[in-house]
């Protein structure tokens, strides 16, 4: 995600990280639905990620505004085309027995609702259902993730979750923000909600127990991790590391790709065409490295380039 008003040409410091250490952190669940998240060793539903997420260049000719990838029959990953927004954000659509969950609504300028409705109709026909409720939630409240909300507001059987911390906390049943978990049951599909402020106060990660996928928004992805609250960010990364160390996580998928496949190299902010992008998926090693780095800074963060991402503190 671009952070407008920041000096992107300032020099960055490359961190060389040796042995990684992590502090244990106990997470308490909020409510019955999240009391027993999927633990390591239990089977998860398989799926496939594409070899490339290329979002095209500046010319929209022949390029759909949203690329749709079926991870499996019940989980879709959408990416906004580069010609409509250089941010190229990712959106996620999960189907449960009773309702679907759309995480983020895009950066604007495109018709997200029609794509979601088309996928929903196909899912309903395939599963012999007559109708399905839809929940629109957000990884966080920045404009490139909420701009499509107006397409869903006021629709029948559709709930658009508020963007502020109080609304997110109330909807997902988070008792103590940000240390407790929340959850949403889509019907035979429970998704755990992990508060992760630091990039933005209402930032959350979602853990899909069915597939083991952890959706991490703008807090953890192959790119520039803009940090506005250094203490909250360090604590959030530590919570994510602790969660991942005790749960079966198959993929960690964020909301952008800004790094190239070349180690330690990102695309300049505002780049539209990114033909040699890093993979979207990040792993445990990258998360544990990030946890070690931000904790070692003890709240005094400096711009730090790691192999697959950059810690990028900004003024609030």
C-alpha cells in the first residue's frame, strides 16, 4: 500500500538477521466459536495458488478489472488490475454453508459487486442452495481496501462491517482488543479474527480453519510494511508469530505485492507494470524473522530492508 506524503527516496538500512528468537505469547479466544481454533496436525482442505499473480500493465485492453482465481471450490482470491489502480490490491471471498465473507472491496473505479454476485450465483447452483447472506469486512480501513463498499451498502441480506475499531470489535466478538481473538461462523466454516493494529488501528488478520490460510492484509506481505504505531505493530507481529507457531497455517497471504523476485528489491511506489513480482505467499521463516527484527528495535523502528519485505515506519 502506498503511503502518500512519505519520502520514499530516503535511504534504507538493510538488516542482517542471525539466529531468530521469539517470545511466547498466550492468546485468549473470544466466545465459543473461537475457543478451540484448529491446532497443528488436523487435516485442512487443499487448494492451489497460481505460479504468477501478474496484474497487467497500464493498458486495460483485454484485461478484466478483477482477476479471479479459485483456490478451491469455496475460496476465491481476486486481484484488481494494475490499469485500474497501481495498488493492485487482493480481495478474498470465502463461502460457508450459510453465508459468504468478502474481505476488502478494492481500491475503487471497478465493479466488484457484479463479480462477487456472479461467483455467488455459481456457488449456489453448484451446491443446491437458493440464497446466501454476504458479509463485507476489511483487513483495515485504508481507502484502497474499502472503496467498493458503496456497491454493497443497503443490499438485501448483506452486512458491511464498520471500519472503526469499535465496530470491528463488536461484530467479531473480540472481548479485549487487541489481545483476544474474535470469530465469525459462516456455517460449517469458522474464521478466527486476530486484531493486529500498528499499520492502522482497526487492522485484523483472518485465519480460515478449513484451509489453514492466514490472511494478513497490509501488516505482513511481500512489500513495504508501513508502520504508524511502532509499539502496536511489534506486539501484533508477535501475536501473529505466536499464533502461527501453534496452528496449522498453510499459506500467509497479504493484500499487495510490492517486492520483485530479486531479493531485497521492491518496485518503486506507483509502479503499474510489475512483470517479475515476488510470490504472494510468505512463510513462517519470514514472519519469525520480522518478529525478531521489530522486537530488537524496542519501539524505535528504522527503515529496514529484509529479503522479502521492508519495515517502513512513517509518521502518524
